[in-house]
């Protein structure tokens, strides 16, 4: 699907319209649900619920990731027609990193059960930290990946089309577009530290954990182009995500005392996201009325 996406439909760099993004978002979501049906028939209802819950968690966390990517593209002034290529390579790298994180996490929990409490406490602390951070925006100049890349490579002052590297007078230069890919990769690494333990609270089946991650990540590019520019309608989403992280953290800590049913977890997560988005829409509507 990635090959078809970039090699056929997005072979040439171009501006991705909202209509095109919505069509691709629908395609990815439909594929995820079709795969969930496959799991239901071949692996059973329990696995199907676990996949769906994991997918919803990862998808909701990826929306927050999208708004950080908006800031990254804005900071580096990345032309719209090159953004799709950056996201493609960023997500390809994310798939490789995620499989390493997931299998390591599953093996650690299976061999050292007490780590489930460490992950649980980590998620609770992360949820509280997100709640306290409010609308704080990251400073790209202080980003570790940016500083390291600038030390390792000579960076051209301007974009060189959609190239990541160019050779000038026998010297290899990295372009700002390559720098952006590195920052996007690093950002996903940070988000993976939160999201992988979150989905491990639902199941420790590596197949379910990874496939739910894959489907959530694969639709990230199209979702970005569909949502970019409408951040104002998701003002309270960050707070909803913090509540979800605290919830799954508590779920992990209570795993040996009381196992919260996956169906209940799914209902809570969807309800929390719905309330956060609706509250954001009401807030924006009230702001529009005040301006008039």
C-alpha cells in the first residue's frame, strides 16, 4: 500500500488537497476495519476488540502528533508540495522503530512482569505532564535531533527541490528537507515512548500491538493533510489524551488486582475523545459568535 501510495498516486511532488486527503483517510480507515473483521473471524472476538481498542488509542495519539508536525513544517517553512514526501519517509522509519519498541516491550513484560507497573506509572506521570503543559509549543532550535544533524552535516540555506542531499563542488550537503525528516522521525520516537506502553495495557500479543500501530501510522499522512489548518477545533484534545493515558496507566497498575474489560476500555476511550472534540467545537463556535 505504501508503494502504491507514493509510487503510483503520489509519484510527483504536489500539493495535496483536502478532498484527496479525505479520500485517502477513508481508504486507510476502511482497510483497518476490514483487517479487524479478518481478525474477528480468524483470531476471535477478544483479539478483534483488542485490535480496535489499540487502533483507536494509536489513532487518537497520532492526531496530537499531527499538530506537532504542523509546527515543524511551519518552523522550517516546508513547501506544501514536499510535505507528503517528508511524511512518507518519516512514517517508513516509524514502522521500523515501532516494531523494535513493540517486540522489546512485549518480551520485557513477559520476562519481567513487574515492569507492567513501571509502564503504568510512566503513563500516569506522562498524562499529568501533558495536562500541565497546556498549549506550550516546542522550541525547534533546542531540538536534540536538529542540533545533532547540524553538527554532522553541512546544511544548504535553501530547499533544493525535493532532494535530501546535493553535491556542490565535490562536497555533500544535506538540505533542510532532510533536516525536517530527521525531526519528524525524532518526534515519532518521542510519541512511541508514550503510545507503545499505552497499547501494551490492552494486550501483550505482539501481532495485535504491531498491526494496530501499523494501520494507525499508515493513515497519518492523509490525516495530516485533512486536519492541517483546523487545529483550533481540537483545543481540548490534548486534555482528552492526557485523561486516556492516565486511564490506561491505572489499568496497567491494576492488572493483577482487577483486569478492566477491553470493551469497557474501548467505550471509555471513545467517550473521552468525543467529549474533548465536542467541547473544542463548542469553544470555537462561541469564539466565532463573540467576534461577530
